[in-house]
């Protein structure tokens, strides 16, 4: 069987929505979608504002520069891409009307939709796409690692080519990925950027950026001139109708305040609900709950560029010592909100899920860990763990890891920052040795940012690079899977770039006043009505 250009996640995270929302995502959700036009004539029944409570300030709303999921979740409302993921995690055209791939796989030709305007009124053309995509190629960690030598060139007003130096079976997956996504923006915005990045957030999306107030909210407004696709809504693509005038992302770091505000009607949606509120949400008949049971992995990353964690034997000792079940239970409170499994990819992925290296997963063997430290010559050096309280599961992970490492005789220092500060500091290898990280599942192994030399943790290993390269060049799916299993085995049993504890959930809760609401890698505000 030939290796396909992108791999379907099948039932994967079919967004495994359970709990009170399970029926909504089935026929009832379709009925609501079909009824939107019938209800459009009764505006007095619906509110003009939608408020989503989120945990922290966005570190940046420039999708080319940030890898933070919460920031990108906001930015996707006003920025769009050439291709994007549908609900089956397959790349589909969005700003591109169609695309062609040359027989040798080195040239991708994108035919642009005509009549698509930016928020400043200018029509999107190939010069904007060329400037945007080449900027993204220069800034994206994934692109720098996986699309080396790639270049976008305008062919005519509505045609753009991407030229590759070597075949990349996952090229479209990379262009459609939601992390650090390749947003299309006006060429003049890019031309006027400073060392701090772009000065205006101007895209083509269904909402327009209005303002951001630190520690308060991000305010978006309806794009009255949005040129929507007419196809069935699916994931991020398809028809996008806007039934509200104002969209607010309220910054609510306190977990209890977030839930209280949802119950009182101050907020319509609570994103990433704290897990200790799970029972409260699931047992409240006034709320809807959406639980993605296989959303991401919980990890600690090792700083392999500077400091004590450059020593592989010490990394192996840490991995050997820690009880993954203890970390996961402390962080997620309920054992039905996580799965212990050694796969770096989603456990539900029909192609890439693997138990390779399982003998080194979740060992919880402090005596063996002490011997590894002794072999490494560990002499009481301080190990700095960096984490945040803005997300309880990060902080609770750090506390358990600190306790486990102190049991094997390590001297541990815990540094806690607010989320934007942590995101800034994690880029400095002099600031930390261990970092708590939740990493959202991706569609192909090559999109795992932590296997690149530029992502915090800084993987610099020729075997990792070699196996990833062979995986991407493989023409047979079985061959690609074999390379991946060899690589995962190597990372668990030898290199240990990080420790992956297990696969974890995200909870989104809403009031019952929403119609047409869906979840795909976070709440989707378009096609959503707010009933008064």
C-alpha cells in the first residue's frame, strides 16, 4: 500500500466527545446546524456577544511566531491558511481553491480563491501568499526542520508554487497543522514588521481583531465582509457563518472563578476546565460538557543544550525513577481522564500508535535510578524544574516530579512563573533543566516539535534526524511505520529526550444557551448562536 500524503486519524480523536455533549455531536448537532437559517429571522432571540473564559494572556497572536495552543486558538478566528484540517484530520483547501502536486512530489501548485478580502479591504493575491508563506518558512520551527530549502513563488495573480528540495510525504499536513500555523496576511503588513514582529493583525477570517487588554480580555468583532466557503462545516474548513457581533476571550486564571462565571452567565464557555471540577461539571444539568479524552500528552522536557541534563545517563535516571500513574492522578484527579501508554502519538491513531520501548516506560524504580545517578557521577548539582500555576496540571506535575527526584537523592529547585513569562524563559537554555509540557497530538510523527533542534529541549541527535528523514521519504506505509517504531524505541531505551507520562484530556464546559456550537482543537465560535 502506497504511503499517502496525509494520514487519516480515523476514529482518532473523533474528538471522543463524551458526557453531556455526546448527543449534541451526533444528529442533534446536525439538526441545530440545519436550523440556523430558520432562526436567523428572529434576532431578538439571540445575544450579540459570546464570551469564552481562558486561563492566561496570549503570549502572541502572530501564528508564525507562537507555538502556544491557547494563543493560536484565538488567532484562527481572524487568520486563515491555504489548507486546513477537516474533522477527520485531513488537509482540505481553505484559501486555496485547489492544488496540484507534480509527479516527483517537489512542486505544489496552489490555485487561490478569488474575491477573498483582507480585513483592510484589500483582495488577497499571490503576492500576499508568497510573502506570508516565505515568512512562515523562516520562522516556523516545523518548517525550518522539515521543509528545508522550500520556497513559495507567485506564478500569476491567483497562483502560487511551493518548491521543495526533496520529497515530503507530509507537506500538506505541515501546511494544515494548527500549531504555529502558516497564516496568510497582507504583504504590506509583513513589509512593515519590526524586530518585535507584525504591528497589525489583519487576516481574512470570519472575525476581525479589535483590541487586547492585558489580564482582562481579547476582543474580536464580526467581519461583515467575510467571504465564506459554501461547503459543509468540518473541523476548521467549510462554511463559516457569524451570528454574533462581539467575541471576547476573557482572561480568567482562577479555575473556580471560571466555573462560577459560567454558572452565573458571565461567560458562555469555559475553555480547559480544571480537572478537579470534573464532577461538578458533569453533574450539573445547567451545563454542557465536552471532553476530549485523547487530546495531548503530559511530559517533562530535558534541556539537552546546557546543564546537567546533557548527560544521557541522568536523563535515564529521571525516567526510571518517576511513577507516571502518580503524576497523572495528581494532575488530572480522575483516572478516566488519562491513559497510561508509551506511544508518543495518539493511542487511537490507526497508523502511528506504538508500544515500542514500553520496557522503559513508567518504571517507577528508584533503586535502579539511584544506580544510574551513581554511574553518571551525580554529585548533588541543583536541578531546576520550571513550571506554571496558570494550568493546575503543569504545577501538580512539577510537584510530584520534584518529590520523586528528591527521593533518589537529587537536589531540586522549583521555579514557578505565569504562563507568558514561562513561554519567554523556556527559550533560554540557561534558565532551566526540566520543563513541564503538555503537547497536543499531531497527525504525523514529523510534526512532533520536540524532536527538532530549535524547540525548547533542543534535540541534537543524528539517529533521530536520520530515522525521521527516512520515515518522511518512505514510499510504503509499512516501511514508514517500521522507521517510527525504531525511533520511538531508541528514544525510550537510549536517548530519552523527554519523559512522556501518558495521554490526557481537555474539558470544555458551556452554558445551555448555545446553538450550533462545536469543538475542534478548542471551541469554534463561528456557526454558533447565543440564545438569550
